[in-house]
C-alpha cells in the first residue's frame, strides 16, 4: 500500500486529503483507517484521510489496511504566514 504523499506541510487551520492506494488492485477489501500520532498537532478523518492542521508542530499520519499493511505521512504544521 502507498500514500500519495510521504510528507506534508500545512498551516494551522488548513487541510489536505491524503489518498491511499491498496495493492493488489483486485484486493477483496480496500478499506483503510487513518490515524494521527498526535491529534493536538493535526487531525485526520478516519475514513476519508482529510488532514487538518491544529497547531504548529509535527506528527505522523498512519494509514492501515484491514490486513495490517501500513503507510505513513510525516505532517508538519506551521503558523499562518499572514499573521
């Protein structure tokens, strides 16, 4: 399984959706579960993979298939540049 990004930088309040590709392409169950190692830095919706920056810092988003395969994306959240 792969993610469309292995690293992501977001501003606080911004969001981006990650996309997982499950192999093989004919796998019976392609459902995945997303989780954040620190939801005080960035949250992620468990099914859709929408990552939202909460406060400045770094965290890891992990996506797991039903059969236990995992992929990760390192997320860095920065303060908004406009001030």
